[in-house]
């Protein structure tokens, strides 16, 4: 992998993980869907991080693999939908 490509790869993952972390912290702070009743803020934030980060790793990897295969658009969406339904 060339240095520029590796740098882009790491930057893309860093952006994805940063966005997921910000969203998890936001949801942990506001406590949506009644989760504000489920304990203190720090527990909600930790729980949301524990849900968001593995999810972004799983689905981010799936999307990157599917896009790397360069399938036609219909097959790309079918692959993403089938991969995310499991």
C-alpha cells in the first residue's frame, strides 16, 4: 500500500470513528427514548460508545469491502443490505 493511500485509509477511519464517538456522546448526554431513566450520564455515554464503535467498525468494514469490489450499483446496495441484516 502506498504511503498516500495508507494515509487516506487511516484518515477515513479516524473520521468515521470520531463521528461515531461524537454521536455516542451526544446520545449519552440527552438520553433518548427514555434511556435518561437508566442511570447516570457517564453510564449512558459508555453504553452508547460500546454500541456505536463496534457498529461503525463492522459496517464501515462492510461498506469498504463492497465498494472495493466495484460492483454495479444494484449489486452494491444488495450486498450492503444483506450484510447489514445479519
